[in-house]
C-alpha cells in the first residue's frame, strides 16, 4: 500500500493535521518522508492513531501512551497500568453514579425546601465529610 498524505491521515483518523504534527513532535507517530512540503505516513499510522485515541478515551496521558510503544514502534502495554486505570475508572463510575442519584433526588424531592429534606441534609453531610468527592479529588479511604 502506498504512503498516505497528512491530509488523508487526518481525514481518515478524524483528527486535525495540527494534532498529527503534535503527536509526531511528542514521538507518538513518525512520518516516513515528505512529498513537497506535506508529510507522508505509512498506512500503519492509522492503527497507531486508533490506539492513541483508545488510550486517551480511557484517560491515559500522552506520556503514558508513548511508553506503551517500544523504541522499534511495537506495542508494549503495561498490563498492571491497565489494571490500575480500570480500577480508577471503577471508582469514577461509582462516584458518578452517586452524584447522578443525588441529582435525581434533588430534582424530585417533595420537600418545600431542599434544606427541609432529611435525605438532602444527609447528602450534604456526606459531601462535607468528603464521602462524596468532587471530580479530580479522592474521597477519604475508609479504614
């Protein structure tokens, strides 16, 4: 298969050309040359970009994703890192589920004022004690 022009890679991968240049600068992808002023890429770059997209969707940083590729370009995924990320996602899913339930209760609460609602007051206490953590903050670990 023939090399792909940067515009074609951008279109097929659903990213901007500037993103491709940034990924190349970070060492995540590599062009194989130029045709005039335009970078050319091996068609295998599309699979690599799909892996980068998957990693980003899972919450990995670009530096973490870069470490998943060996210097020769082969995939070298740290399974423990995947397990750790999956556990982090489990905690996030749980936290978001709690927040969803809180919002649903607050929206449907029959009390004339949320502050008159015992359930809502319990939710406020949980938030004040850190049992309901804000995004990016960890709730205290239970002993």
